[in-house]
């Protein structure tokens, strides 16, 4: 018996050693590192996006409404205050329920075991991992008091959508700190540890609401909540509002070069330039157009950009019809033929070569080699002013202006100087916009016509701070003089003529100065309107760019830049009025 006992003890020790040889050291694991978190908030403080591991403020039990830890314990571990880290009764109850059901319907893990798994172990399902979990739970119970364990759990538990801890989840899902949670909100959070990635309000609002109602019922059954109070809270449950659909495109664009702009591993809070009200207007108006007149005209997609002409700060960005269906950003990343919306750069080069807006230019037929540009519906008058040629978007006159300005190279130089870096052909067809350009770049380039001749860099981050509130510098290029004031003012006047009496009349707003340019590509594959509107007072004009078309370049039903795009510009500009 003695020998057997010795060998049995040795065998047990070896088995235990096999279970624990790679078990992490608890003391060091409690201080484990995490991915730095990044919060992108709108100009009004609303959360737009997060990256990394999102943690909130460290909370204490005394700071929280008592129903939050009560709801958590009722759902996850009712015997938390009485067990020693493992709950034999709970394990037996779960085993019996699972045997009767023929599958796993209950878990026997205590809250301390869950904490051990979350802090120290992987989600792997194996006997070895369960034994390690049990041993670590016993260590935690010996090392910490019950309130301390509960506080660690509340601050570390993963609750979905990148949020760790109840304070981060409360701010992410409800926009309030954990100390200000309502009962139904606490019930929703208490129900998330069961399946945080599937039940959280960002992933599935309906499932989150149903789970919150289930938690309230469990609290009533456990005597932790009165029936009347539960009924009242059930009537208050709401799905937290989802983030703006289009804000996803803006967030992707604004955070694209984060590591270059903010090296290091500190938590960051970035305040965006986005105006949530204007963003919501742009999204709603684009969706309404695509669902109505756009659908009837064969328009499947669209994009909108709004930016401050004086600084380049992007105030709204909608990169398509629905971010959930397609994350491709048609506002920032797509390159399409700009058509006549490129003509202002040709006319700028002409002004810089000495031409004047009132100077005459022929508008009759023109042939260059084997190429003869057409004038669509324009009927030749023999001669028109340079300003009228731009206002009416006369193609033959634009080609003559290009040639008198010094040819394609001069126009390309003007476009490059204002920030257009797409492919631009070195031939006369450039005057008709046969190159490539993106909506964001075009909108930023038009800012120089609105702000007196300064090139601006479009940007989405207004200010930055570390997680503890220390301000960080935001590096961006200041506006640079790119056009002489006289030429910028002349271009502004000509672009105002486009709206007042030319192809962009649908963009006009009574009593407000509006300028812009229409653009339509061959066979109505792309339709553009890029322009700007004054905002009164000391505010610089707002540049708004609109593109409509189809991803596969399928032609639309005679949609020109002066029709639906100009109308959409007007609707957004109208809503942007102070």
C-alpha cells in the first residue's frame, strides 16, 4: 500500500505537471499588454469608429449602479459570493441539464473561472485548458477578495465590437459612462458575455434587445428585481442607434495612415472634421435620389464629398450607396473620366496665359487630324466669350481655349498644381476631360477657386490626444498659394456664371452665391457636379462634389451633370446653410 501510494502520488504529480507546464504565470499575465486603442469621434463628440482593444475608464463597484453587478451575477454566477472559485453544485447541475438535453445547454464555469480564461488562457476547448482554468481560478480566489475579482471582471470582460469592460461597452453602445447606465442598458450588457460577438448591439440589435429582455426575466425569477420594475424596463428597451452608414468610408479614409501620423503604441482619441448633421443629410439625400429618380434613370451608385474651402477639412464623405454592402470608397479611391468638370483647369491655364473672361473665342466646328469634337445640343453662334464658353460647356470652344493657353501641357500643369494626380492625356482631348480623376481630389482642387487661390490638402483629423488626455500635434500641410488672386477671382466669377445662366442652373440657390461646373462623360457613363457655396459671416465656402454612375460603367439614361448631380448638390447645400 505504501509503495502503491508513492507511485500513485508520483503519477498524480506527473499528470499535474503535464497540465501546468505551459500554464502562464498569473502575476505577469495580470499586466498583459493589449493592442493600443484608437477612438475616432465626430466634431460633436459622437463615436465614429474604433480600432484596437477599446477600454474605458477603470470602474469601482461603488461607482456603478448596483443593478449592473447584480444583473451580471444573476446571469453568470449566482453562487459567486459563496463558492471558492469552483462550484461543484453548479457543475453537477450543468452536467445533469446537458445529459438530459443530449447536448451542451449549460456551462458550469464560475465567474472566477471565466475571468481566469479571459485573462490568462485561449478559448481552446480541451481538458487540459479546463484544468488550467480551474487551477488559475483557485489562485485568483486566494489572491483577491470577491469584490476585487468582480471589479477585475467588470473592467476586463470582452463585450463585443472591440470593447473590453463595462465602461468601454457603455460608451460604445449607449454613449454614456458605465456609472450612468439605466437598468435596461445594464441588462443588455450583462447578457453579452454569453456570446459577445453575436449578441452585441452593433452586430445584431434585435438579438441584443431579446437578450436584455431575457436577463430582466432571469432577474425577476432570482428575486433580484420586482415584476413591475421589469415590465417598466421592458417598455424602455431600445436598439442603440447604429453609426452612420457613410461614416464607415470616412473612418476608413481618415485612419488609413494612422501609423505614419502617430507612431508609437499609446491609446489615441482622434477628433474628426466630420460634421454628423451634414453627413446624415448627404447620406439621406443620396439614398433618396438613387431610390427614386436615379433608379428610373439607371443610376446604381453615387458619391458625395463636402469640404471646407479654406482648410481642406472634410465635413462629409459618402463613398457609395451603402457601406454595409460595399466598403469601396467611390469618393476617395475611384478614378473616372471627369468630362467637362475638368474644363476649369483648362480655362485657368488660359487666364494665366493672358486670356480674359470677356475675350471672344470661336465655337464652330473644329477638326484636328482625324478628330472632330462635337458640341452636343449647343448651336454655334460663331463666337462666344471665354466666360460663356465655360458656362455653356462648349466643347469646340474649350479645345480652342486649350490651344491658345499653350496646349495640354499648360492645362496639365495647372491641374497638377491644384492636386490632381490622375492620368491626364497629352493631347487636345484633355479639354473634354478624357483623363482620370477622383471626386475628393477634384473637390479639393476646386477649393482654390473659392478661397482666393490656395491649394488645400483634404484631411479628416482635426485634433488628437492620448488616452490620458495629453494633446498631440497633428501634422498637415498648410494651404499653399497655387493661383494668383486675380486669376482665382476671375475663375470664381466664371464658375458662378455656370450656375446663374449656364449648364449648372439646377444647382442655384436663391439669395446665395453658388459656383460650380457640370461634367458628363461619353454615353452618359459618369455625371458630375463640383461646386461651392458661401456660408455667410467669416466661414469659408463649402465645396461639395457629387458623382453619379455605375460601378460597371453601364450608361445611364441621359443623366447629365446639370441634372441629377446639380440637383443633389443644391439639396445638400441648402441643408448646409447656417
